C-alpha cells in the first residue's frame, strides 16, 4: 500500500490541492482568487433579525447575504469545535430562547463554519476556535480535549497531561499532535495566544460589520490540517506557492519541509498524476468499477442516492459470491466518491441484495473501514432488509459539482429535457390552433437540428397531417441557434 501524497497546483487564477491515497484522487480542494471561501474567518457582525420560530438569528457580517446563526451555538459557547475531527468536553448551559440571548442591533463576534451558497448565507457560530498545527485554541473555553482519531488510551492520557499545563483557555489536541513532544505544543500554544491577542485588538477597533481575521488560503490550510509524517511527498507546481509552502512548513514543522518537491516538468502536475481525468469522471453520474459493475450517483434536494449494479460483471462462482464481490468493491468506491465529490447531508447507498447475513456483515465492516478514513463527521446505519445503507455526512464547503458546474440552460438543473416526440406534439397543437393563414403559399418550420431531423424522419407523419389539414405545403428548416425545445412557424407568401 503506497503512502498518501498531497499535490498543489497554482496559477494566476486558482489554487487546487489534491489528496491522493493509493495513487488515486480522494479529495480535491479548489479556491479561485476572485472567489475565496470564508470558512474559518472571524467577523464582527450586527444582528439584523431574531426569529424565535426558527430558533435562529440573521447577522450582517458584510457579505452579500446575512449569515445564519442557530440558537444551539449560543446556548453553550464553550463547547464544540470548528475543526472537523476534534471532540471537546464541557458542561452545557440551561436552554434559553433565542430572543433571550440576542437582540436586533446587537454586535457579536462570529466565525464562519459553512460557506454561503446561492440561496443561503454563511452559517456562523460565536464559538471561536483558532486551529494551529497541533492544537485548536478555544479562547472562551476552559476545558481540554483530544482528537477522537487518536485512539490509544495511554497516548490520550499523555496528551491531556501536556495540555493541562498550557496557558488559560480551552485546548484540543489535533490528530497531528499524536506522538509529539511537549515543546511542540508549547510553541503552538504561544503562537495561537499571540494570534488571538492581535485579533482582540482588531475587534475592539473595528465597527460592525467587519472582517477581523482571515484564515489561511486553501493551500496552507490543507498543508496545516492534512500533511504529516505518513505522507510520501508534497508535490507543488508554481514558484510562489512552492516558496510559501516551504516557508510555512519550515516554521511549523521543519522535519516535513524536506518532503516538499517542486514540479518542473513540461506537462502540468495534475495531468501527470491523472488528477484531471479523475476530476472529469467525478462530474459524471455513472462510475465504473474495475470488476465491470458500476455505481449511479444522483444528488437530489433531499438526499444523495447511490445505486450499485453488477453491470458487466458476471463472476466465476455462485451468484451470492458475485454479489458480495461487487458490493465490497462498490462500498469502497462509493466512499471515495463521497469524499471526492464532497457529498453531504443524507446519503442512501442501495446495495445489491445479499441473502447471507455473513455477506452483509462483511460488506458493512468494509464500509465502516472506509468511512474511518474520511475526516468529515459521519454516521452510518446498519444495512436494512432491503439492502439500503443510510448515512449522514457533515459538509462545510461546496460540493465538487457546485464548484465546477452550473445548471443546464435547457433543463434548469433537472437533468432532463423534453423528448422530441413531445416537442413535435406541441408544434402540431400550435399550428392547428392558429389554422391556415390567409394568402400564404406555404409554412416554414424553423427548428433545432434535432427536431428538424425528427420531423423529416420518425415524426414525419405530424408534418404530413398538418399539410393535409391546412391545405398547404410545409418546409422544415434547421436552425442550430434555436433552443432544442423551441420552434418558429413562419408564413411564406
């Protein structure tokens, strides 16, 4: 099994970061220079509206849309974390209504936990967290925590003892802190405390709404949060980003700076590593498995449905074994696609029905193993009697589809357009409604080439019927400038 790699490619317009596991793309991070995300940023905002019925408030933080703040984030500001893989412990306060906690016009410092989307503003929380290399600092907290990904009880206890001696505030050990010496935590804690002091000065001076702290750009953020000793290399394309990454690692962890490699080849880094091909494939609904089976991935407004099919795979043993092999390959690929496409919310995986309980247990164990590799918080339910697996996954950044595509101008994002037969019937009804125009020698039908070809071929009977009914000859003309579902009826005198 090959070690993971991190690839960074930067040009004047965008920065892309690819995480590869076993040589295959599993996560992609994208940031455009003119459209940077705001997750992790701190704002001094002003409450615009308080809605008791929604248990929420809308806060003006200076962006296009007001940010959304839920009452749960206000009830206990000293618990929870903005980091995906951290866990904290601390007592909760008594529940209070949103209008007891906030008033319109009130100023509040918040941190963005979810980027805005076209129909919604950013999601924010007053629970401020500042992530470092090994620690997350919670300025208003007083408790200690250790990443749930550090599972060894003795190591967890050792880390708790280390952070217990850190300066006042809440501290959470990040996954990267496993095995680190006390000096590393002390250095990280000092840096985070200094950063918070500078932020507090800006908060005092700024008038709401105002940005008071901007998180690292995507390249340095991913390097900080993901890159570690277990990686084979960090390959970088671009002189400026290579310098910045090298300087950043030299400051936070000099031992890792030696793993940075600058890409010098003629072909772009992402092309050499087959990342471009993987990105293109991730925008399609059908995903082929190496065995010959395939997945069909369909995001909807309510949930994401992933259907598993045997496809061309017929196996060489009995049917149950063929289904088991397909499902095992499918769950591994499904989780990879969920991570790569950054799918969130409710995900339903429709497996091929398995008769034997042992087969279902083996598939579910494989699914759980793959999900553990994902840093996003997930919850997976057991396989149902119908072969369905329901899971939820937290997502803080836009999906790959939203980042790289836009709604189809024909179908408006539905994924379907009218059939040519349907359009031909609509044309027929419109012509018959208007009847034969006086003094016209013939009618000309201008249509998209697809419809024009249909009217000359399989839908020719429609044209012939209209000619008989109106007593006029009808000429069909192709016009590629027309929408596929549109047509024009012109009189020729």
